[in-house]
C-alpha cells in the first residue's frame, strides 16, 4: 500500500491544492509547512501552466502570476527538496503533460523521487495514452492518480480500475475547478457507480469550498479536495503572511467537519 493510500486508513482525508510560486516560492514553502501543521492530509502542488484546461479563473490567474515570476519545474523541485523531511504530509504534483514533456519524463520522475513527491496528477494524460509513463511512476513508488467525471462510462471505469493507484480523483461536476455549482446533487449515485469497479479511496473535488458542502458529501466519499477557495485566501493575504497563515489554519479546521 502506498504512502498516499495509507492516509485513508480508517479516516477521511482533507486534500488541499496550491499553485507553486504564487505569490512566490518562499511563501509556497511556508504555506506547505503551515498546511502540514494545520492537519491537512495530502497537499497537491500545482505546476503553473499557460493553458490549464481543467482549471477555473482562480487557478488560471494563480498560474499566470507564477509564470510571470519565472517559476519553473526545476525551481519547484528545489523548493520541495528544501523541506524534505520537515513534513509528514504526502505531496502530490499536479500539472499538464506538456510541462513534463518539456522537462523530460524520465528526469521528471527521477526528480519527483528526489524531492519526496508521493503522487502525480496529470489531468490531460489518460492512463491509456502513455501507459509506460504510469508504469514508470509505479516502479518508482509514485502514485499516478487518475480522474473520473460524472460522464465516465462503466466500461471506462472497469478499465481504469486496473491502473488507478493512491486515490481516485472524482470530479464533482462537468465544469472546471472552483465552479460554485459543485458538487452535483446525485453524488451518492455517482460514487456508488464508481465503487462498483474501483476499490481504492475516492476523493472529490471541483467546487468544494465551504464546510456546508463538505457536510453534504463527506459520508459518500473518502476524501475532499479543496483548491480555489484556498488560493483566494492566499491571494487576499499575500502582503501579510501572519494573517495568511491564521486564515489558512482556520479555514482548514473549519473544513474538517468529520
């Protein structure tokens, strides 16, 4: 069982997403340490990309701010290496495949391992488009975390179940991150369809931004993924780190309603 999957042993998991380098890499490092201290169970770190198709305006703007600061994958890995051993929360890199191709997929996997990255999420790389990449991740004890959406067919779920590791990222609705409509009303039926074929933990994201929404769905899933709402807090308090960290801590505590 992977480090990520162990997180879900006999408990629900809170998973948070931040964009690397927004507002800067030193602050990103401090935010990761704060999230770890606040009790977040898994931390997703977004690789800034110019055209993040699955992301809504909040994360798109965070990516653009980071890109303008000159944030690169090399700099992100250096930042993560600098805090290796200082946190016990598994780290997951989330990004688009073009960034990884440009960096070199073998080097990317090697540097993930050196930086202590436990998992990778690539929204635009289905498991059957580059199976060798996902196999290499597995060989290096890194989870290649896959996504499903409300329109994922049962046939696709059967096939996906053979490859999914860590946890399954369950997109709450047909939309983008930060969509205030999330989650869908038929969440129970949606999750039950997935559980017929998938036996690893299921975490749901996209539009989960309040304790009320968490209460509505937490009994159906194994974990909650929150990104855009957290990035708003970071952006609104970027001039005052103490206030930012206090806001982050309170936000995290309020979300853990289980």
